[in-house]
C-alpha cells in the first residue's frame, strides 16, 4: 500500500464588512477550522446527542452547562458547511455591530485641492495635517508626539467586544490542519505510525509503506516508532484544541481538567512484535 498524498486542504479567509453585513470581522483563516474542531470534540458531540435524545459513546463533560451554552451559540454544525455557518452564525459571534476602528486617509491637500471636509464617524478621532515633504519615519515620530496628549484606548471597549474572540495563542496553520487530519485518521482506526508516516510528520523518517511487504521490512521498525510518537503528540495537541473549542476557546491547546481525551488515547511506541517495552499512553 503506497503512502497517501501529504497535502493539506485549502482554507478560506472568513471575515465581514459592516457596510454589507451589519457586523465587522477582520478576515482570518482560523474561522474556517472552528466547525471542524467542534465536530472532533467528544464533549460537543455528547451535548448535541443529548439534546437530540440520542445516546453518546462519550462521557458527559463535567462542565456540561458551559458546553451547552457554546452549542446553543454555535448551532447544529453537523447540518451545514463552513460557508453557510459563517454567514448565518459565525460572523455574528465573532463580529461587532459597528464599523471597524481604523486609521483612514481623508484626502490630500495640494494645488488642486485646497480644503477637505470630514464627517465624524462613531469614534472620536484626531485629524492631522502631515506635510509630504517629511520622511515617513519623521512624520510618524511627530504624530506620536502630538498624540501623547490624548487618551487612547488600552483595550477594546466592552460595548464593542464580540461575544467570542480568537485566542491569542500562536498555533501554526500547518499544525492545526495536520491535527484535524490526524484525528480523522485515528477515528478510522489507522495505526499511529501510519498516521505519522502519511502526514510526513518527521520527513527524515518517512518511508514507502510498500517496502513493508518485502524482506527489508525489519529495517523500518525504528522509523515506525518515531512516526508513532510524532502522531501521538500531534493527536494529543489536536484533541485539546477540539475540547477547548467546545468551551468557546479557539484556537487553544492548553490542558484543562474537564477535557474529555480518552477517545483519543492509544499506546504509542514500537509496533507490535517489538522486543522494546511500550511507552506510556499517547495522552498521559
């Protein structure tokens, strides 16, 4: 059996413009992963099945009310695609009902334009006249000096805060996408070393699985162990992202006691038949 292609699915940048949608959301590719991670969360699925009067293969989350509120806000994600979800639900959760506060160029004063008329927006603003004879660095320096006498916000005003915000934890796009792929492969009962190998998690250890059907198969025992451990770590990280998402925190991979991780536990280490002792569980 040949290795599967190691490609990642393309992501859309979801956002919203106040003039067209009535809400403002800065475009971001992470919005396109929210529903996928919620679908991978045992906690979210439990609550969804509970509300549908169905049994769940997963345990009830200890912070049931928290997950119930998130599901109430984010909706029946299993019945719609990401684009529809964003248009109908997502932008309302992550947006503010006001135009985004941003610096704008009001115009240019020159030989042909002697004056500029500026209408006040919903935000209090400062208006500067910046001579183009200055360098950009000198202009910025002078603007900063003049602005010191005015009170600027140190955080987003509560009246303009969206109900949910993307977390400031820096998780790479590649890791988030590979994490989803790993969780899906895991649910299909694929072996850990195969997940690691097919996702090319350790490029120097990747090998053609067809070679396992030859007399040279014994040479790849160490490769399989490395791939198994790499997949285990990736799955642990992705499982935490999914469980945090079910609490309205995305993207976030921080451990917390209410997270249901047992569905993603599996022995990591050398493949069956190896003389070396097995390592601890993948999510220990």
